[in-house]
């Protein structure tokens, strides 16, 4: 990918700052409204329960954090972290507008160096965020570090469909139509071209499972959604002996 002479972290931050106000609308359009259902499945995979403390890395506009808050309730809490200030402003506004009973806070921070002590959370999620990190493995290891033994790390992200014909049609849609939608509704075609390019380069779901295991998680596996267009990858932090 061409970052215009900038490093990936700077490019991604500037890109998401520029589309923050249209991000949720575009997600709904691109996913045909299925994105909310996918987030709810990710909440189930992380094992969220009332009273738990959950970390949502690369939380963006906070939609996954809000779903987590509904489950952990007023006795639990959710911490959403992102490095895009504009995305966080949308997240905070969404929280104010919601009737969410959960204790949710949004903070600006770096997923490469999470500002939390070891074993701070009962589980950690990341929605459409791992592919934006400058170092995928470092980001996963940081999530593992902050999760308690027995807790789960869950990624919800674009994946690689494998069915012939459907696979080709998907990539044509992603390469041609998504940037056009971004130009029409978000006034930023380049941002949605980046979405295509980053999805192309992001590891397939079976490869991400292998990376989860390599980073120290156990029982790692994936669930395909929408024919493998999107996948949830889940791993468990081992219980210390």
C-alpha cells in the first residue's frame, strides 16, 4: 500500500480522523446492515457477562464497546481505546445518546503499547482494527498481556472468502464499488480504497488463527460470517500453572 510518504500509523490515524463522521453509516451500507449482528456475535465469543471488565482495542466510534456495555451492565465496565481523536468524539457522542447501562469509558491510546497493567481485563476485543496496526503480532501480544489467565482475545475483521465465483464477485465489489460509495457518502474514496488494500494484505482467517497461537493463545479458532467475507477469530490466554 502507498502511504504517501507517511508511515502506516500516521496514515491510518489521518484517514480515520477524516471519515469519522461517516464511518458508522458506511459500515451499515457496506455490510448491508449485518455489522450489528456481527458485533453481537463477537460479544458472545469474548464470553462477556454481567460484572466483567472488558477492553475494546481500536474501538473507533465505539459501536462494539456499546454492545459490550449492554452485557457487562452497571456492575462491569468497558474500556474503549483508539488513537483517532475524531473517532473517539463520535464514540462519546453515541454513548451520551444511548441508554446504555454499562460503565463505558473511551480513551485515546496506542494499541502497540496499551496503557494498562498486566492482567487488567477479563477479556479483550478488537473490531476491524488488527489490519490497521503497524505490527500485528505486537498488537496481539499487548492484548494478551492485559487479559487475565483464562480470558479470551477476539478479533472481528474482514476475511478471505473461498467459494469460487462468490470470491471473485466479492473482491470486485470491494475494489470497485466500496471506494465509489466512500466517494459518494463519505467524500473520501481513498479511505475506502485503503479498506480494500488493507483487507487484501490482512492474513486469511486460518492464518490469523495460527498467529494467535504463535503469540501464546490456546484453543484458537475462527467462525466465518457471510460466507467468509468476515470472520471472528478467538483465542484463550492459558491459565498459569
